C-alpha cells in the first residue's frame, strides 16, 4: 500500500492515546504502563502512532514535508508493534504499525534516511548482514561443531532448511543454541540442510527501516 491508501485510517484515529500505553486494564503502575519506546523517550505526540497518523496526513495534504525533524520522528519508530497491539485490544482495528513502516518507506523514497541507516544498508549490500563489523566469510563459523551432521541444501535434498539468522550466526553467546537445535533435529531423525555460502541476512530490519 502507498501512504495515500492509509488516509481513511489516518482520519479514523480518534487520538484516544491507547497507542502510548499497554491496555489500560493491565496497567498496575506508571513504571510498567507505557509501551512505546519512541514517545516515551522523545515525550512528544508526533513520536506516537497517533502523532504519525497526523504527520502522514499532513504530508499528504502538503502541510508538512520531509524535513530533518520529521525524518527523525518518522524513523524514531522502533517497529516493535506495541502500539498495534494496544490499538486492537483497546479501541479500533487500525494498523498503526503498517502505517508507521509505510511512512518510513515514503521518507526513503524521498531520499530521507538517517546516517547510521545508510551504513547498515551498505553492510547489507557488502557483507550480506546488517550487523556492523561482521563479515560474510565468518557467517558459517557457528556450523563447525555440526558441519558433519548437515547437508548443503543448495546441492542436496533435506527435510528442512535451518536458517539461523544473523544474530545466531555471529553472536558467540547464541551460536551454541543454534548448534543445540541442529543436534536435536538430527537426533529426531530429520535431515537438516543449511544454505552454506548462500546464507545471508533476511533483511527484515531493512524492511522495518523503510
């Protein structure tokens, strides 16, 4: 969907503020009541899902543009989905998370990104991971303890293809868990395949960044 397709949703939002909090009947204290990292940190309505509905509408109407300030507000969304849950539980069936991501897409289409995002995308293009400082040649190091128990799914048949993702491929604290999963699957009689040199980032975070 394009940003203009979200106009009915932008207009339906009633500024009930539920997107800023966990469902009200679950709030037991201020300490654990807030849910949106973006609006909690920046403490201004534009950084909430409601504020971004208004910002998106203002951009469509020509009352706002992709300035440095609005670009920061757009990309400050963590895409955690907390606003989406509260909106559906407490009030409406709106899609604030999808709208926030589309707002980011629109900003990127206008060439408006944050500097660190460019570095991460460069890493994705160059090393096939968005984890800064990690190299593609090291991606399969985690496989060493189980390399004789798996097959290369690019050349051999397998029952399943195991995709560890970037964190489990590079984080030494998590690599042992990936190995343990493979061991469990093999012990269950499952022929496990991996992608070998074709393994790379799923780019999910890139999508969430717009």
